[in-house]
């Protein structure tokens, strides 16, 4: 399975024909304790709003920020992790299968990962697991498609990464992998196209991206390395960045104060023969994230620029070329950035964790409006008969027209299935051999039997409270000849209007 992924790096100051300017409101800061390292996002109290959890030191703890509506936050609780533990990057997900969003955090000073268990919105310390030296960046995904979320952590001083496979009941099996020298960040994503989440690691001092293929049963094997020349990576994401159906890799990189996002396009099977780098306009670009920030159907990129106290947003033109960086002022020394829909308007907002300002900054995306729109995105799982199920619509998603119908075509004939939806945004994670395109929490519509042509339809009543909001839909159905016996459509983002 090993293959060479030798990379030549092309540097572009600007990308031609980028999409329109992305607009964010000025950053709003929230006190987050001493030296906040990173944040995670999730609906911790099940009220339909995205909350935040931020690690900080002296005392060592996580601060829970409850979303009070419209993307405003209140620090509602702190969860101590133990004196001198040094909590770093948290991740959020339902780790114990009870429907609540739990947390996991790396403890960089004690070489452990700590689970924090959510019960009805209150967090308690769960088990700890020993990992390599100085664990920092974490990632979360279902790596073995068993319905449980698994974890990974990069160990900066240990030059290793650990994968923590969830065995149920908050028990995790820990496996170790070589990760180059000074692994700064890692991410899960299906770069090989086999329906399993692979692992991608940014190895800073060796100026490379390591790709580890998921070989099943929660195990990984080296697939190749992407050589970045003089550019040293800090953050890394896996996302679909051009017009094909393959997961690509982007990393925040730099050398001697000149900072970039370096984009590597997947050629199939996890082969990455080249990359193009786009300037961030900031200093010490550290973590980055990918999200459709201008709602045009493709994934844009954003970086936290630690030494220039700002964030860079780079718009994708749809073909994987990125425009000139838009710089957004945030708190002092932002080291981490994430994108989630904080105000429920259907567009991804940004959060930075600012270590010198002892704060987090929330920047609300102004892209969403009250106009009607229907945008397809994500990639369907191919059925066992070779078709790609496609979600579509009829009518207009308008309160006045009340004629909006959600449709499905090219699915399996005469099988049972259903549509499900989310009000909290988009995602792109491996699920049952395909891609789950909706962020949690997810709700489902009634099951139905598809037609002999593999089609289905739902009339969607539009209530006054839905006007100006965005709901994302996807279909699931039975497919006995496919992996995991299931099929998945692409997704549809629907913004409702008057």
C-alpha cells in the first residue's frame, strides 16, 4: 500500500476569479481563562444551539460557553482537569452513545487524553488514557464504521500519533504510529475512497504531510508522504476542495515569516502529486479550518495567524484556487480556529482561541439572508447498481407559496428509506461507506418505500419560524448489495424565505 507522494510546491500570490468577498461581523471577545489553547463546538445542552468549550491553564480547566441565542455566549461552567495537566486541543462528540455531546482533551503535561462525560449538559471527569509525549492536536471520527466515535492525538515531543479506538462503555484501545518530527496537527478523512477514515498528519520539522491509510478494524498503515520543500506545516484539514468527488488536503505552512495555505489535490486512491500554495497575509499561520463560508457550494479556508493577531479567510473559486486573503482582527495571539454555525442562520461562523488575550473571539458570518435558495453539495455514495442518488426539489421554499417538495432520484428501487435533516450546518465525514453531510443534531422524516424507479418525495411545510433559516437534507436508504447495506444521497441546503 505504500506509494511515493513526492510533491513539488507551486507558490501563487493570488488566485484568479475568486468568489465574492465573504463578510463577517467584527469579532466579539469572551474571557476564557489564562492562555486558552483551543476550542471545540457542539450542542452540549441539546437546545439546538452550538456551544463552545475552551481549554486554559492556571488553573487547568475547560470553560463551557453556552450559546444564549444569535451567536452570543455566556461562560456557564468550568471543568477542572487537574493541577498541572495542561489541557490542550479539545474535540466534541457523543463518545458514550447516550445522545449527549461529550468532550475529549489532550493533557500535554501528563501525556494523557481525558474524556469529559456530558450528562444533561453537565460535564464530569471520565477516564484518562496514556498516550505519547506532549499530546496536543486531536481529531475525532468513526474510523471503523461501528457507530462509535474514535479519537486521534499528535504527540509533539514523542514524534508519534495515537489512535484511540472506541470499544464502547468509554473504553478505548490505544495504538501508536510514527508521525515524523514535531507533529503539530492531524485530521481524519477518506482520502483513499474506500469508505474508511484515513489519518493525515502535519509533521512540522520534517516539512511533510504523512498519510496513513485505514486498513480496517481501526488500524492504519503508512500510505505515503507529501513533501513540502522549505514550507513547514502547522495545521491540516481534509476536505473536498475542487470539483471532483475526492477528499483533498490543505495545510497551513510557512518559512521565515512568509505564510501560506498549501493545497494538495487527490488524484485517486490517496495519491497527491502536487500542491499549490496561497498566501495568508498573516504571520505564523497556525491552525486552519475548511467551511463553505460564502455559501456557493465549495469549501473555503481560514487560518489563525498567531503573530499578527488576525485570521485569514481565503475564498475558493470552485476549482480549488483561492483568492487573496481577507484579514479579520481577533484577540492577541490566536493559535486555534474553528468554523461552525453559531447563530443558526445557515452560514459557518468562526471562533479563534487567543492565548495572549486570555479570550476567545467569535466572528459571525453575514453571508446568509432571508432570500430563498436551494444549493446541492456533498457527494452521494454510489449504489450497488451503479447509480448516484440525487436529492433535489420542486417548488419554492417560501412561506407564502407552501409548494416546496424535497425529492430523491436514482436511488435503489422499491426499498425503504427516509430523509433526515439538520438545522446546525454542514459537515463531511465518513459514514456507512459514504459521506454524512449534515452536522449534528440530526432529525429524521417518516420512513417510506421508494418507487420502482428509485425515487421518493416529501412535502415540506414551511412555518413562520423557519423564514431566514437554512435546513440541510440528505437521504438514507437500504441497499443490500452495498457496503453496510445502506445508501446515501448527496445533500441539499435550503434557505427558507417569505
